[in-house]
C-alpha cells in the first residue's frame, strides 16, 4: 500500500478541450511527492431525478461515490456558467449527495477554476463553496486559484503552459496536502 | 389572437410527484383572468457540453428557447438541492443561455419554490436570482413565495391543497401580471 495522499480530481466541464480539464491534467504534473491524483470523468452521469434514484443508483454514480469515499481529498476544477457552476457539475454532486453514508461528508476539498474572462470563476467558486456546506465537504479557504484570461495560459489542446500559473498551482497543492493531513 | 399575458412555467424537478411540478399545476388554476400559462417539461434536456452544442442545439432546447422567446413572462418553481438549484434546472438554463439572441434577455421572471423543510427553498432562490443576473431575466423582487413544510400542503399526488398557500399564490400571480405589464 502506498501511503501517499489519494486525491480524486474532476472537472466541471464536459468539453473535450476544456480549460478546467486541462487544469486537472496539470495537477497530475504539478502535485507534490506525497500526493497521487486520480482523475474522474463526470461525462456519463445522467440527469438526476428521485424516480430514477428510487429504481437504484446508476453504476457510474456508484463508481464515482466509491472513489470519493476512498479518497483522502477531493479537488474540483469548475468553469463558470451564468455566474454559477455548470448544471452538469451540480447534477453530479446532487446524485452523490443522495447516497448514504454521504461520500462527501467531512472530505477535505480544494476548489479551483479557469475562465477566458477577467474574474477566473470567482462567482462559480463562491456558489460551489455554499453547496459544499450542505454536503459537508471541508473546503480549504486559502490559497484560492482563479485562472483568468485562460486563452493566454493554455495551448490549443488546453494544456496549461503558463509558468506563473504552474507555480501558483504547485503552492496550492502543497497547501492542500497540509489541509488533508491536518484533517486526518 | 388572445391578448392575454403568455407565461411559460417550468419546474426544476424531474420527479413525477414533485411538489414544484405541483406548484406549477396550481398556477394554472390560480392565475388571474388576464394570464395564460404554458407548462414546459425540462425532463428531456440532455447534459450541456460545448462540443455537443457545436454540433447543433438539440431540438428540445430549440423548442424550449422558442417558447421562452415568445412568452411575455417566465415562471420558475425550483426545489432546493444542496443549498442551490438542481443541476437539472441549471443545465436547462445553461443550454438556453448559449443561444443568440439570448431568449431570457430582459424577460420578466417570477421565482417560487416548495420544500419539505422549514425554509422553503430560500437558498436555491437566491442562487437562481444571481444566475438570472447574467442571462438578464428581470426577476420580480416581491412578493416572494417560499412554500415550506410541503408535505402538509400537498396531497399524495402532489396537488396543492392548502388554502392559505393558494391565496398567497393568487396574489403573487397578480403582482407578476403587473410586473410583466410594467416592463412591456
């Protein structure tokens, strides 16, 4: 058994060339030695309804929940759509929130985001932090990561290329590693 | 041509026996004389992704957008999931927000919600009002409708039965009718 910190990372965008999926890939490269990153793709999670749930949770939701439960920490990279998180990301959280025992409960969590505009997803991150209160993820306050003007910081395949941003993310991940250790 | 105010109403819950779908049905019964209500079902709207969008908007999204565009006002009944609106409702808004000209722009809008708990969706409604700022729905401030303790106010088929709540909704719809007229 590895005694590295297991972090489950996912992006709130389904776009193939998403900046936020690029951020999650960058995390794999920039993580500290004591951390390992497992990337989960929320693409195939269907629309939530109580009726569907009452017929049994879909396999993809069960798999997602198991991965959350067994992770030491959760890292979410969210785009901002209409001043909030994408419906797609909220839907994935809505599904998991209905599972008992609730997988997000007390899970150390870090939030980041990238956007083409000036504000770098700050409004979406604030909504996500409020949603996190209910499911009781324990979200790290600082440092915050707002990757703004993303078109200048990623290449055409949405790989992060900006060195200054890489350094910010390195520090963010070191802080997150301490956050996870503190909450153990 | 009818010169009644055309209101497009939709519920943010996909559940068959949803309190919020019940609210939307109640609106049909409680509306003032000068208003007609068209109910839209967001059930079949698929998950948003830019890649999917770039291949063309799904027919259901186009139909939803046309109905929004031709309506005089929009009425949304939202459940509260995890201190926010359901991912399903946010996803429907995300799709429409990508259409140009943007259908929600300057549309008079009213927001309501029902929940089994004490707070009656207030947190979800606050998130929805913030999201509405970006798509520029013009949301009526007052009166607000928070249908709390919904299990006591709806029958087993989620039809609204509580007379006091019905009276609140009658007044809410009269105010909404004035709001639409004022913004014409």
